[in-house]
């Protein structure tokens, strides 16, 4: 058997689920008790995660503990540094702790994150948000333009109907005058004729205003889309420069003759 008594400390991740009846006042003490199992035997705790997505959560299935089926628990994750031969001591203490319903100790090696990857992720998120905004603005502008055109068409149709009624009244009056016939004055016909003239005078300007408003909305949407596209292109160029600069330096380092030629 291999001797593990003198092996170097390793990184571990410890997940614990505490009893749901641990109160908020008792919780810090319960977490410190678990941490004491590690620090008391020479281990160190790098970080403790107890906020979302950890903390109090609903269990996927009931856990039998203390003669009861429990559906909730308080999750906590510890990242720690401990000698391999001391892991069993920590696990023994966890088994004896009545507040700990379940635990899991695994080897843990943190993966370093490349700053370029984080920067690219931020750019991607911003690009997606900008594209969504442009799409929503364009759709809203198109809907407003369609509504304005529909209102203009409705006004023109109403004006045409009233104009036709007015023309019919004028034609009847002309026929009566040519035949030297006195027609009774129809108050309703006169009102329709007056209304037709008024609508005819206002329908054309209203249609022009509606068309102008629709054109402005479309122009505004196009300007927003062009500005967003230009911003995305500029930020993409920045990300490309940031990603290629280190490669250029490494190429020069690998080719000293090229560097001497430049000087």
C-alpha cells in the first residue's frame, strides 16, 4: 500500500446539506462548526458559498433523517485545502453531526479563466441585447407606419364617399335648374353636401401628415439599426485586435532574425 501520511495537501470541494429546522440565528454557528472540522486539523478554507444558487432549497426527493422524511435543506459549499490523509477525519465528524443530513467531499481543481474569454462573453451579451433592441424598435416603427397608412386610407375612403354624395346632390340640382323645376329643399342633403366639402378639404392634409409621421418612424428605426451595427463592428474589431496582439509578439520572439532586420 502507498503511504499517504506525508502527501502534500490538495484542493477539495465539500458540499453539506443542513437540517431545515436550523434557524437563522443558529445557522452561522452550524457553518462555523463544519468549518472547524477542517481548520482544526490543519486545513484551510479558501471560500464558503452559501448564497444563490445555494442556501435553503427544495430537495429533489425526500431525505430520511432522524426518523422523518425531510423535503428541504440548507446547501453550503466549501472550497478547502487539506492533506489527503485527513479527509477521513472530516468525514467522521460530519457523520456524527445531527444537523448534517448529507455531505459530499470531492477533489477540486479551479480552472483559470482567460480574461479574453470573459471580455468576449461580455461583448456577446451586449451584441445580443443591442440586436434585440434594434429588432424591437424596427417592429414598433413598422407597426406605427402601418397604422398611420391604414388611418390615411380610411380617411380617404370616407372623403370619397362624402364627395360622391355631394356630387350626386349637385347633379340633381343642375338637372332641376335646367328643367326649370323647383325641388323641395332637403335639409339632410344640404348637410351631407356641407360635410362632404369639409371632409374633402381636411382629408388630404391629414393623409399627408400620416405619411410624414410613418416616414419619420421608419427613418428613426433605420438610423438606430445602422448605429447599432456600426457599434457592434467597432467592438468586434477591438476584440479581434485584443486576441491577435499576443500572437504577433510571440511570432517575433520565435523569429529573432526578423526582429534584427526591423532594427
